[in-house]
C-alpha cells in the first residue's frame, strides 16, 4: 500500500465522526430545503406551521428555510475542513447524508405530522398514500445510510489490516 494511501486512511479514521456529522448535517439540511422548496413554496401543500394565520405560516417557513440552510452550510463547512486535511471519506459522508436526510424526513412525518399535528403533507385528500411514501422513503434512506456507514467501517478495518501487514 502506498504511503499516501496509508496517510489518507489514517486521516479518515481520525476524522470518522466529523465525516459522519458533515453528512448528517448536509443531509438533514438538504432534505429540509427540498421539503420547504417543493411542498411549501412551489406546490403550496402546507406551511411549516399551519395552525394560525397565513402570515404566521410564512414566518414559520422563513425560519424553517433558515434552519435548513444553516445545517447545509454547516455540513459543507465540515466537508471543506475535511478536504483541507485530506480526510474526506466519501462513503462515510454519503452514509451520513442519507441517515440525516432520512432522520429529518421520518421526524417530520411522524412527530410533526402525527404527534404535534403542526402540519400535514396535504389537506383535503386521502393522506394515507402520502404518509406511506413519505415515511417509507425516510426508512429506506435511513437503512441505506446505515448500510453505507457499516460498509465504510468495514473498509477501514480492512485498510488497517493491510497497513499492519505492510509495516
């Protein structure tokens, strides 16, 4: 194994959690941004907070939009730092993105839609198909993210064994 590859794996292992959190923040922010842009602004299906006036709904959407951008930019800031350190671990980052995006969507679909009832996906339609697709796709994203994270950790263990045998 080349010395640069050994150093790269050492950097990745040292910054494993940062790679994961960069992905989680970016995934959470990106899916929240898509939700807000598509369902709130373009399709007008709901606002972040639908239990008050339209003005309050618009303010809540603005705060939600700001939150999504802070999470996205925070994740990208971590990516830039990881790249600078030659420690960006794409598989771990993608696993985190899927995990963060799926976790946001599942939280939104269960806690905000069903428990808190601050908004629904749509109104005046049979909501069950929407809930199944919304929460089902969240579970698929979470499962795919966890599988990628597990695979990345297995790759790291394999690389460590190669490094030990090469020295």
